[in-house]
């Protein structure tokens, strides 16, 4: 069974840092395109970041310069380092595999999410 | 960035009804549209990819169509488990965006 399990969420003060993890089983993070997507309370889904199999990374404008996506191939785990957190970063954060079915891409495996609350 | 405008934002329907959700892209994006179902506390679920392809394991009452800028998701014969929020998403480039979502509620 292919599974993604997020962890690391919690309550953090504005300006603080948090690192989210996404442990994968049944798929290889290092050879996959992996994304972080978030959902703020009462809002829709918002893409946050992607890491390609070759290691290149991209970020949404709202988090660029503050968030860093990375992976540990030995642990088969995806990470999202979140620095300089703002109240508007409060959301459920999901990791997902972005599957290539050339020329199309779609997120076919998702975790259940981890909740980040930024508040004083 | 490509904007995805989804409508309606909410919809009330009964079990057995047929419903249609639409999504309009701010530029032509061929068939680079995916549709997801999301229930509270659960992982989003892929329904349709490349505008009209049913993902493995998804019931055939779900279908998608469209190309260019206008896309639709249709659910035939609504079942109780279909009441959820639905999102379109473009995959035309790396900087993907989602529609605002359509909340499907029981009438």
C-alpha cells in the first residue's frame, strides 16, 4: 500500500520556525515529484512547494524565502522547513506525490495532513 | 499565474441527482486539468486527470470534460458518500493553482 504520513505540526508563535515531515511507504521520495499543499481554515487548497526528482525546487510567492522543501533519501521522507511564520500560514499541510503520466501530471497519493497554528 | 474560477461555490442536491461543476481557466490550458474530492479530516482524493480520464478505483458515475479554458465535472446518480468539496486544479505548468472549491451538500 502506498502511504504518506505527515507529522510535525503544532502551535507556534509568529516569527517562529517549524519543520514538517512526510514519511512515505510504498513509493520512493527521491525518484518522485513531491508537493506540499495547504488549506487554511475555511479556505480552499493552496499549493506551497514542489521538489522534483532531480532536486530542483519551486515555491508559491506567499512562502518563497521563508519555507524550504527538502528530502532525506535514506529515510524516504519529505520535509518542509517553515521559518518566519505568520498567522496566515495557519493551515492543514498535506504532502502529495505528483505523478507523471506524460505530458500530464496529477497528485495521486496524499497524506491526511498535519495542522499548523501560528498564534501568540 | 493561471487562475482557475470554479462555480458554483456551493450546491445542494439529493441522492440520485445529477450535478455539474464548472471550472474556467484564465488562459487556454489544453486538457491540463485535474479534479479532486475532499472530505473534512481526510486526504484529498484524485477523481479525474487530464480533464476526462477517470482515476483508478473511482466510480464511473464521475466524469470530466472540456479543453482550452472551460471544464466540467459531472456526477451522475449522487450517492451519500459523494457529499464533499470538489476542486479543479490546472497542471499546465509547475505553478499549479486550484479552483476555489464547490461544497456539495445534501438537500
